[in-house]
C-alpha cells in the first residue's frame, strides 16, 4: 500500500510539472507591424493586449486580444485608412481551423515607395495534428503607376518561431529591423499581382505537430502615385482528399486489391 501511495505522489508531481511546462493558448501573441520600406520604418508596431485603444495622429484599438486597427498618416507619402488585423476565434472564418485576416480599405501613396505589413499570431492549436492545408485567399484592387506590385507571403510554423517585429511603436517612429522571416517554416504560400483586380486562392501542405503559429507578410511596391485596397485571409484548413490519398498510396492500393478479391460472382 505504501508503494502505491508513493507511486501516486510521484505521478501527481510529474503531471503537475507537465502542465506547468506545456505551452498554452495564454502564451499566444498577436502583433501587427506597418512600415514605410522594409528596414526600420518609419512605422508602427502594435501588440494586442486587451486595451480599449490609443489615440493620437493615428488610431489603434484592440478587442479580445484578437483585433488590431490602425488608421492615419504613416508618413507624409503614405496615408492608411483602416487597416485591421484579426485572428480566430474572434475572427469568423468558415472552412478554417485557425486563421488570421489582414484587411486594408485603402493605402494611398503620393509617389514611388514601399509599404510592408506583417501580421502574426502564435499559440494556435485548434487544428488537429497531421496533414493540413495552409490556405491563402486574397482580393482587392491595385491602382498605381506601371510596374506597381503587391505580394502576399504566408507562413505556417510549428512552435513560436515567428519574426521578431521589434519593440512596440505608437505613434509612428523608427522601428527595429525585422528578423526571422521564413526561418524554420515548412510551409509558405505566395501570390503576387500587378495593377488591376487582386483575386486568388492558394494552398500548400503543412504538417502540424502541436501548437503552431501563422504570419503573413504583405509588400506593396508603388512605382509612382497610386492606391491599393485588399483583404487577405490565411490559415489552416483540412487537407484535400487527393493529397491524403497520395500520401497513403500504398495502403490505398492494397485496400483496393483486397476489395477486388472479396468480390463474389453473382449466381446465374
């Protein structure tokens, strides 16, 4: 009996330690960075922390730690009207396990230059482990000088290896350089567009092994005065049946052979 009690005490300690060290949704971080250029800004870096909002030359608000809104003058050249970042479960995303959404009603530019937006969410875990699809859906309109482009890059990574966006900055100011874009990511979805309508959906394979993270990098390159409006939804969705069949091809073929052997001729 004493041995049983000692064993139970040991198990309780081990289980408690596992709970203390295991990553949880509470450790999740949701951040948005908007910058002129792709180095140190000027720009803003905002972390959802449950605050009701900050006002100044621009406006930023967070709701339920899963919504960030920015609107205002990024620089004298770039005016941004209502850029919103959202994440599940507050974000309604039918067909997705987990998703993040970056919607921008308008970015106006008075001349040539680059605007980059990065939205990231760590600590996601609604999707089951195993084979998934990293899915990216975009839509909108780019109206700029000839040669203007917009590129959407979406990354999924197991764990929390998202880019380091640097210190929080509000209102606009000098930023830390971003590090870690693409590092350790087993899945990347990319779409690029020129002037005109933006519309496309892409999916790539992602194998999930535990809590994971999503981040999206949107780069707008204006070659002259112009504007862009877009929405990007990205997240994990069930893997297509064809992919699952391809990954389990040998067992599937074997199963088909077994069924053929099991056929019983109809009596005449």
